[in-house]
C-alpha cells in the first residue's frame, strides 16, 4: 500500500514527508488525506444543508411564526460564524479527525474532551437516525402505503457502503449530492421571489400578507420564539463538523481557513434568504406543516404554489437526496469521532482498526448500528420521533459550540504562554470578544429554548428531549475526572506540538493563471 506523503501513517514513511520528519509527534494524524479542496468545500455545505433547512423550517414556522424563524436563524447564524472562526484557527494548526473534541481534551481538561466527544458521537448517530426517519416524512408526500422500514433500511445499507469503501468514495458521493441541493436552493430562492410577486396559483401579489395573519408574525409568544432556537441549532449543526474532515484533507493548513471563511457566506445566503422567502410565501397555519404524522416541506409547498405538481415532486425528490447526503455526512463524522475516542484511550482499541485504505471500519459499523437501532424506534410515529431526535441534536450542537469557544480561549492562552502565536496559519480576528460572546449567548439559549415545554402546561417528554443532554454531559465529565483524576490544563503545559501544522507546512501554490484558475475553481467547488 502506498503511503500518503502527508500522513505520517508509518514510521518508515518517505523523508519527503517533511511534516513527520520535522515534528515527529503524531497521535491522531493517521487517516489518509484524500479529500480535495472542492470536496471539502462542498462537504462543509452538505453537512449543514439538510433536514434542518428542508424540514426543520416547517416546524419552526408553525411553532414560532415567520418573524421568529428569520430572527432566530439569523442569531444562531451569527453565533456559528464566530464559532467557525474559533474552530478554523485551531483546526488549521492541529488538523486531526478529533477536531474540537481533541482540542477540548488538550487545552481544557481531558475529562471535558471525553464528555464532549462521546456527546458529539451520539449526536452524529442520532443525526443519522433522524435523517433515516425524515425519509419517511418526505416519502409521505407521494404515498402512505410504502413500508416505513424498507426505504430506511436500503439507504442505511448504502450509507454504510459509501463510508466503509474509502474516504474518496464518501467525498465524491457527498460532492454530487450537495451540488444538487445547492442548485435547488438557488432555484428555490429565485422562484420564491417570482411567486411572491404574483406568479402563483392565486395570481395575486403575496408580499408580506402572511406576516399579518392572526397571531403572526410571532406565533406562540416567548415560548414559540424560544423553541425556534433549538430548531435553528439543529439546522446549523454540522457546520462545525467540517473540521472533522481535517484529518483527511489535503494541505489542511491552507485549505481549512479558506473553507471556514467561504462556507459561512454561502450558509448565511442559503439560510437567511430561504427563511425570509419561506416566511413570506408560506402561512404558518398551512395544513400538515407541523403535525405528528407528516411534515410537508416548505420548499415543496413554495414550488407547488407556482402551480406545478411536477415541480413539487421534483423538489421533494431533491429533499430526499439531501436527507441522504446529511445522513452520509453524519455517519462519516460520527465514525471519525469514535476512532478519535479509541486513539485517545476513551473507547476500546478495536474502534481504531483501519482498513488498507485507512478507513476506521469498526467505528463505521458500530456507529451505523446504533443509528439503525434508533431508526427502529420509528413505530412511535415518524413525525414525533423526528421532533425528539431534532431536540437532542440541537442541544448537543450548542454544547459543542460552547466547548469550541472555551477551547479557543484556552488555546490562545497556551500559545501566548509558550510564545507560539506567530506560528498560526490562520488567526481568529474576533478573539477574545467573539468566543466570550458566543459562550454567553449559547449558554443563555440552551436554558431558555425549552420554554414551550413549561407553557401552557408541563410536558415531561418534551422537557427530557430539551434538557437530558445537560445532566448526561455533566455526569460523564465528573465520572471521568474522578476515575482518571484528570487536571485542568495549564497554559504553559499544553501540548502544542503533537499533530501540529504551522505556516512552514503550507504547500506552495502554483503561480500564474493556472494557479489562479485552480484557486477560483476550489472556491466554486470545482
């Protein structure tokens, strides 16, 4: 087997692998760097644009109204922007598959890293299951007679196959699925403007009339508004997982900062504009928008308003592929985190076993098995189960964002104490205010977003789905700290050597028009 020259995968690697020769400190950097810039760019979008946007916006619109939908998605988008800058700074310096989970263990406390990594691994397993459940919800647009388990099992098997062959196969599948949904969203935004202007089945100018319906634009008061935060967090969740691909990205010190900066604007464009157009064109009381058995996507509704049942079916088909794409990405991220847990001694060593293509196959199989079990609980009712799973994932995402902010502050303190700030390939320009504001806002949102489970009457099941993550996370942290007697990392003693890439490790780019063309192509994901 040929060894990727960037990988430090074996002690006998070629001397041309200057990273291993110069540094010699390798822990997690053993996966094959086979993901190209175009794939990484598109995967970053693909991990984010999925069920949260295509289905979650329907629930958010029904429970919070058009104003809550737009404002909450904008606020969470701003938090994610700062979080991604924090993460990009650390991931470019230490580009490993463990990403922010590894950073929490190295720069905060090993017990914190343990709790966070297991929490986020479960997040990805639940996300994969949520996407399999969402397949049923999307399929109900066409038929209620197709067996609920058949399509899910077929897609589940295909996802396992794509993730276990090699990372290049995963990257290529994800690239084309993501490209399809990006094109669809652009068409949706253009068509939504046309529909709003009067080219709809009613042949009327819609404007902002749906914002003036009874109880709109803030439906359900403070409870409805607060509940949209967890939906938005679920929708944006996955943005941070782009850093998990760092362990398999070519020239990570150069590519990851580009990905972080470029992807944010695309996500803001897709989410904010989509949220605005959905709120303008789709009334919050549209039938089946937020029922327990079926959830028609606002995207499908918008295309149907244009007067074409075929167009609605086409969008629903795209949503179907988007759900598959999101599940594919979640399974990829979850399996890499389980591999990281194993490498760091937080999980059995069997999960660190690699195939000859350097894919953690045991981690892929186990993560997919847990997702399959969660998917099997669909007998509860797909719509209700999807809502519970979405709440769990949303809170888990917020805990991850809080942890990234804390790790960022500690990371910079360590660099300053050891005099290594000048080695950073990319700097977070919002430091220190950005991480602090992100931590405070996220903590506040985590506490208030479950308001709806207390009013008008207390719902025990909803309360558990909103808040169960908090005591579980705290318990895992305390137990590991007591058992292993871990200590808070001092700035002067932090590990800022292992798996590190500095400015000197950035590969030289081609000059002239060829180099410029490649850089433009990478930005455009070609």
